C-alpha cells in the first residue's frame, strides 16, 4: 500500500537525521540514567518499592519529552515541513512516520533504562514491561502531534511540556497501576484504550496542524 | 487551470490579499509583480495548495503530485546530503527511474560533485539550485516559483532561463519576481499586486 | 438569526432572575442536611458550576469542530470564548470544591474526590490551551491548533475520568460519598434551578465576552483598512 511506503520513506529520513546528528539518542540515554540516580537521592530511606516504581514512569515521561522537544526541529529549519505537505502523500503519514521514529528512540533508551532501574531499585515484571510498551505508543503518538504544534509557536521548549503533561496523566495512571497492583490487566486495557482513542484523533486531525 | 474569484487571505486582522480575480489557462505563464509585502508569496502559497483562502474561491485544476513549488525557503533538510534529500522527495512523489532522474538533475544544475555533501555546507546559490532540482524532480505540470532567481549567479541564472524556456510548452507557470524584465518574454499574463 | 446584541439584555435579565431565585431557594427552601448542615448547601453551587464548565468545554469543542469541518469564520472566536468561560467556571469549581472540603472535613484539598481531581487535570489542560494561543501569531494556523487541541480536551474528559477512577485503587481509598442522585423532591427542584441559573449565567458572560471581542476585532480591522 502506498501509505505504508510513504511512512517508510519518511521514517527512514528520520533515522538518517538522527544517525547524522547523533545528539538526541545519547542525550536521552544520559538523561534517563542521571534521572534514576537523582531519584535514588530523592527517595528517603525506607521508601517502598512502590514509590520507586512510580518514579520510573516519571523518568520515562521526561526522557520522552526530551526527545520529543527536538523531533520537529529539522522540519522547521529550512521550512521542510512545507515540502512534505506539498507532497502527494497523506499528511497523517508525516505524523505517523515521526511517531515511529520517536518510538524507536524511546524504545532503545528503555532497553538500557529498564535494566538500570532493575539494578538500582527493584525488579521489573512482565506486566510492567507490557505497560511500558503500551505507554510508549501513547506517549509517541500524542507527543509527536503536540511537538508539531509547539514547534510552530514562539516558546516551543516551554510549550511542549505544558501541552503534554496533562494529556500524559492518564498514561502515568495506567503505567503505575499496572506496575504496582497485583492484577494489572485492567490498567493494560486502559492504556490500550488511551492509545486507540488518541491515535485515532491524532491521525485524523494532523492534516489541520500542517495546513492553513 | 487556475481560477481565482474574489480571493481574500487574512492572518488575524491583517488582510494580505483582497478581492483578487484572475484566470490562468493551461499552458499559460502568469507573471506576478508587486512590492515587498504586497502578498506575492501568500498568493503563490495559495496556488501551490499550502494554504486555503479566507474568503472567495481559488480553483486549481491539478492534484498535488503535479505541482512544483519553489518558495523563499529551500525546503530541504540541512543535515542531509543533496542525494538523500532528493531520494526522499523522489520516493514521496513516486518518481519513475528515480536514481537516473536525480543524477541527471544534479548534473544539469552543477551539483553532481557536491551530491554527497550536507546541504548545511552549501552556499546560498547551491542551496537555491538544489531547491530547483527538488521542484523539478517530478516533472510537474504546474510550476509555482517565488523569486526563483534569488541568490543565483550569472551562470546559474542562465541555466534557469534555459530550463524555463525548455519547459514553457509543457507546463503552466505562476512566477513571482522582482526582476520582471528577465521573464517578460515568456509571460502570457501579468498580475501586479498592490500592498 | 437576530443579532446577538439584541438578545443580550434579555439573556442577562434571565440569568439575574435565575441566580436570585436559585440563591433564595438554596437558603430558604431546600431542606437542611442532617449530617453536614449548612456547608452542604455549597453542593447546590459546586455541582451546577462543574456541569456548566463541562458544558462550556463541550460547546467550545463543538465550535472547534465547526471551524475545522465547515470552516465557519466566526467559529474560532466562539470556541475560544467558550473555553475561556469554561476555565473560569472550572476555577470556580475547584474553589467551591475546596471550600466544601474545608467545611466538611477540615482540609483544603482532597485527592479522594474524583470530580475535583478530574477538574484539576482539565484545568491544567485548558490553561495550556491559552499558552498555545499566546505562543502562535493570530491567523489560520493558530485557529487550527486551538480547534484541534479543544477536540483533544473533549476526548480527555472521559479518559481522565476513567483514569482517576482506576487510580483510586492504588492512590487513596474513596473515603466519602457525595450527595448522590437520591435527592428528595425539594432538593432536586432547587438543584435544577441552580443548574439553570449557572448555565444562563455562563451563556450571558459568553455573549458579553463575544460581543466585546467582536467589537475589538472590527475596530482593528477598520484600523488596518484605513492604514
């Protein structure tokens, strides 16, 4: 299907850009490890495992924000976004490709962060990993969408966290719930619901974000 | 090909275009002139499909895959090479025989030797030439060019002259320029915008 | 459709009348609650204000949809004003909720009221709406962004509600039960009048702000045209 090919071509471009610049991925990696270390000092002695579990989600969220903040910078430089909008592809492909790229980066970072968390704090079970995967989908879908809007405005580094955090609260609830509660299935279902609802909205309305 | 009826474009309270009427038939060449701030760029963006009019009607009788646009910005990724940029656009526009076409264009515009260098390292003139390659890559039938001679040295400008002349019969043109004398011979219609 | 300005005095009169009636009913007609006493009366304002805020956000989202779908020229402004009203009523919801919490349980804030927590999240969300508008220059792009964001908000309301319900499992046990729908006839009547009062108040403020902004825009337009 040509839509898939367009998404592929666009995602390829995003990976190429990161390979060339090599700044976002290392920054995210260092940031997440540094955050985990900060959390160690931020948690008073005798804090439960539950508290540190909650902090894992904070770390993921803010690391993702770091990556998302830079996601549309290449498109705003040199006005390339117009070039992509002019192309015959569906505009939502631009959003989807970028989300997939951010998802890949976030996933790579988590491949390091989750084991680090397990070493620094407490173990991670299967439900937590499933929750992380589902949460990542939501974070990348919504985050990329908002990043496209924020990058068009003036105070873009300030704006993205403001726009993103309220929308991320349900993700945190789903994630923490799944990690902490013994039978976390409900929370995984909730995360899937969140992903479905917001992915559809993002997919349908990205067109309006890039045209006037 | 293009029909404008009472086209108006507003940004907030600022009205950049008002009461615009014109018609451009297929194969025509519209020369758009006007001082800075008269709305040339806005009009061209409307014709290319990057924006919609606030009021009035603008019918452009062609789909996006046949439109070639050259704006004030080059619309290329600075961190990628010329080849990579054109590869991307070639894929998105489903250009047949992509590699050959890219090679031919780069060669014609004197960028073949710099094809694997990052666009960030290019001079303004080279970037403008690359932007032209990008605009022409998919053999568009509607060419919307916003001040295409900007930053081009004498040789490159001559090159562009030849390209325009060569394509004159195969495409419809909307060209905005500060230097109408150069393109005047090609024009079939003129539109002067007042600020 | 008659011009909005002609309806404004009538609307304002209606709102004033309803608010006066509602206040009278709350203090003189509605029965005194056995457990909570006088402080329970805040409920008659708190819940209608909350529902009115939801209605404003919903109206704002509807106008946003009209902007994107039908490209109605006035829809962006109407959406913005509706959401502005929603934030004002939202702030009032948090305020009255806080007063109620203080009067009933002696704390200024409680996480166990799902309603209140939901409002806090929405409040933050719609505050960011204004940040978004301020950071983009006026024009079609800003209108599109605002409209899309308003639609996100409307989707966020049920999703957040669900999230907060789920969160109460592991965050705080639900400690209290608010006055549910088992209201006596007198209570229900009072409640309905209060709801009508709040809604008409919102509609009036909405109309006032809209006409003010429209006048402002017209003035600036004329200034531009003359310049």
